[in-house]
C-alpha cells in the first residue's frame, strides 16, 4: 500500500470513530442578543456562555462579526449568561431558570473595556488584535480580510517581527531557525515541506498566531530564533458545525484549492476535523552573472534560468476529546498529508573567455519530480488533582514521513554557431528518504500560594532517518554509469530532557517567571557508502527568565532572557553532493556542530496599544550558507558551515492608528543590526550592516458587508553571511463581501500588485564575484468562496496539546 494514501486512511478511521456522535432532536430553547462596546461598536467573536451557579458550563456560543449571538439548548439548569472577550471586562447577567423550549432575547448587551493587567496586555486599537504576555505575543487573525482569503503562510508573514522570504523560509526579528508548531505540536517538516504544508492550510481555520521570541523552559531548547505556534479554531457543537470553501489563485498558472472543516459534539464527546487540498505553483525567473579569475583575465558566465514549480498537497487534521469526568480528559489527534511535486529548471549560460573570440554555450534542463506522505498521531491524557489548578498531563506522539524524488539533468554544450553539433551529457539522481520520530512527555503544574505556580516535566525523543541518494551519468545516448557521489546516510538522535519553572509576583506591579531546562543529546550519523560514523553526545543547561513590570496603568515593560540551541537538521549532516545545474552543486557537512544563542528582549507597551521592543542575540557556531568557487573548474559549491559568531540587535515598534471609526491601521517599523564573523578557507569574513523593514496594514469596514485590507511592505538593503541583498517592497490588497446573512463570504486578494518583489543580490568576497536577480511569479489574484453551516448549539472548548517541541530540522 502506498503511503500517499495516508490522508484517505486517516479520514476513514476518523469518521468511523465518530459515527456515534449524531444527536437526536429535542425541544430546543433559544437565547439571543447582540454585544456592543462602550463606543457602540459591535464586538465580534466574543465568548457567550450559560454558566451554572456552581460554575459549570452548560452551553455557549461565539458572537458573529456583527456582535449577534444565538444559544440553542435542550438542558435544564439554574444559570447566568456570561460574556467575555479579550480586552473587555466579563459581563454576568442575573440568574434565571433555563428550561427546554424557552425563548429569551437579551437585547443589546454593552461590555466595558478592561484596564490592562499584569499578566497580559491587550492591544485593541487595530485588527488583528494583539495580546502581549510575559513569554509570548498572540495575534488574533479571526475576522481579518486577508485571513479569510489567504493561507497560513501568508498570515504568519503578517505577524509582528516576522518576514517570510520567497522560498517560504520564516524569519523572526531578522533571524532564521524558527520552530513552527500547530496546536502546540511540532510539524516535523523541512523548511520547504513546511512552506508547502502551510500554503495548503486556509487561514480561515486559524484562531491565532502565537509568536514566542524567547521561549520558556517548558519548550524544547531547540530553535535559536524562537517559536511560532499556530492555534486552530476549536469551536464545537451539539450536532454539526463547519464550513466549506473553494478558491483559486492565478499568477501565470491556475492554482486551485479547496477545504472543508467539520465539528461534532454529543455529551462528553467533542470532535473536529478539516481536510484541505492545495495546488501550488509559480515561475522563478533567475539571472546569475559569475566572474572567474583565470590566468590571462576574467571568464564571464551569464546564466538565464526559468524554474517552473508545481506542488499538489492534501492535508487532513482530526481531533477527538472525551471528558471522562470533571477531573479527567482523553484526546487523540491525527494528521495526515501527502504531496506530489514537479519542477523543471531550464537555463542557458553564455560563456565569454579572455583571448577567445567565439562564445561558448551551456544549455541545461533539470526535470525533477517527487512524492511523499506524512502521518502524525498524538494521545493526550490530563488529570486535575485538586480545585486549585494542580494538574498532571502526558503526551505520546509518533511521526512517520517518507519522500521519493527523481531528477534528470541534461546538458548540451557547444561553441560559436555550432549548436547542431552540441555534445550531450546526462545525470540521473534518485533519492529515497524516510524518518520516524517517537516522543513521550509528562508535565506537572501546581499553584503554590496566591498567584504563584510551579511547573515541571520530563521528555524523551527518539529519531531515525534513512536517506539513500543514487546518482549515475551518461555521455550522449550511452548507458548510465554509477557516480561516486552516490551515498546512503543513516541518522539516529536521542534526546532526554527535564525542566522546572516558577512563576510568581514580587508585588502587584511586578511579576516574574524563572526556568531551567537540561537536555542530553546522543547523535550518530552513519555514512554507509563512505564507511564513516560521526558520533556526538553532549549535555547542556538552558536557563530562562521573564519579568513583567507595570510602571503605570498606561505603561508596561516585559523583560525576558534565555539560552537556546539549534541542532543541525538531518540532511545537512549527510555528506551528499547534489547538482542543481552543471555549474552549481550543494553538499552536506558531517562535521557541522550545534549552534548556541543567548537572547535578550525588552518590550515596552504604552496605553495598551503601542509596542516598542529592543532585542539582542549572540550566536556561537552559527549555521550559515557558504559559497566556495573553483576558478579552475569554474563551478560554485554551496554548503552549510559553522560561523565563529553572529550578532543581531533589533528594534521593533508597532503603532496602531484609528484614522476613522471604519478605518484602522497597524504600522510596524523594525531595525536590525547583523554582524557575521568567520574564517572561510584562507579568508576571514567580518561583515556588518544595519537594515530595516517597514509594514503598514489598513483595514476598512464599509457598508453593505464589504471589508477591505491593504498592506505594504518595504525591506531595506541587508546582508546575509557573504551576500548583500538590495532593498525591495511590495503591496497586497484584499476585499471581502458577506452574503446570505453572513453564511457566504466572497474574498478577492491581490498579491504583489505592482510586480516589485524583485530580489537583487551579490557576493563579493575573496575570489567570488557573483550577481543575482530573481523574480518569482508573486503577482497574482486569488478568489475564495466560503460557506458556513451550523446546526445546534455552538460553544468553544479547550484545546489539548501533545508533545510540542520536537525538532524541525529536515530539509
């Protein structure tokens, strides 16, 4: 059975498992109303709950984007209506008797702005809503125009301090090495696979994005740049609730996508699932100009390439939760995905040699295809040990992924006008890879005294990866002969970890959290072909500290500091050689060491709306892509190596502005200072530069159900290792229209409207003199049609999380 069928198997098992959740119709009571704030504006997405007088939840709902809510119930109890929303004081009604068949209209309910507290700061002045806590920043993406018409990767790229480059690589505060999780569960994917995976996930299914610049001891120490956690919506219903959406993007190719989300609830059971299909494609126009120093002058290679990419992705996520009693709960989560991709790199290189009149030409065609699948399963158990908040939880995770790829690189070379007599050479590359990850963890939380909490836990992870690279060459139409660059690489990694943290208050205006994590790593990389085994084992301590100070009602300061590690991803340790084209090759580095970073951040929040953040990071043995040029062979080889030290200092400000009641904006300015220092071969690199990024996002709420969002971004010139990148910017815009009483939403989004997202870069270091120009087909228009359906009484339930911090180091 092909593992690409994982999503369909998961769907079958999942729906068989929840088939007993259908609810029988009963006499239904209906309670309705509309929620406003002090200024008379509707409050969307507020939690509305019927609470027993003893504190137990009976039923509930979430207000729609116009503030309306409807609770349908079949239960009998003495209750009160409670309304809560981030940034507002909780509203409670008088107690009343709830009985089947009751019809009650609460009318207009006004809730009051909440004064900012010590434990979290809510930025309410603009959409998306931003909440600042001591150890993270939460961006609520529900209700934004681009969220309704975009995918998860687009939304992440619009979060504070985050930039997603054209390769889908996520940068946080000017640094790579970000760990990405979904509902506190790591995605276990390479940067490329993760980008395709997130493109297949509609942003409509996302509740919020948690940006954790300096994670606490509860998280794995892995990931020097920080953690991004995607929190999916967890609405459930008695009966059925969900949405269906269809869409398409045109950027020179027609790229369809579709998705369905479903929630079901009955009694102690609650469950949710979503299935998404995404077809992603683009054109990458790449120009490379290389100069090589030769004996009698300079040889110039001018290369023009067009890379056509097509990826098909299918992703399923399903979760079920069972409340055993008031103190115990069990849950399972299954994720399954498959992908199928095709890439065609066509290039023509014009070669000019000193003292030679005729030019030489190299025509290369690299046709590649691949497929694979990923299966993830989590089991979670939670036990409340008392009424004060003491609890014990455990998680067991298993992940399996496999991928297969095949590429044929065909080269034709000739001189002058003799193209008809061109010589041909071919290179066939077959690559098979799989990995298995098993993790288990236990966490214990205990409140001790008023406002103080102790948290501790243990975790173990066991990883095995097997990568087989088979290469062979052929001249003209001759037979393929094995290439000595073929390689099989087997990787084992075991990590055992423990942590403890304490959260408390010095006073009503000063709270803190201290943590310490210890990790023991045992790693083995076995190059079977080269008969070389590389063993690494080490133990490290990773402290963290957080301090939140309320200077006044209008001024908060959050300080945090920690130490992090980033282990080399499995592929980078593999001593492979992969030819991108005849002139460019990539190789692995079995001697690559982990990198360690020490991070500090100070975040100022003024009037609950304006943020000013200072950060500093120093990284030892930092991973960096290195380019090495062979003037004799006139080729370039790239690999990842440890730089001696890198430094990053950054300043970020977020300034929301209410231009009109119907027009709000959120503006961000970020300044980064980067310095890279390292010995590279016989030359020493000491490169530093100050760069900046400006982003302005505008949200307009117009009559007749229209919403408009416009966003502009500009990145100033920057350096990255040996390379220098010129500044560039672009503008995106979107509009949505609500129809059929908000059941149907039509979204239209335009990306890179003025076609300005062009990358220009150069490397001028040692004997390397190379210039790049690249434009991917970012200019496009996307249409999305979404239909919401519901039957029964909707309310939010808690989201359990599994083992949350396994490594994201496949590439």
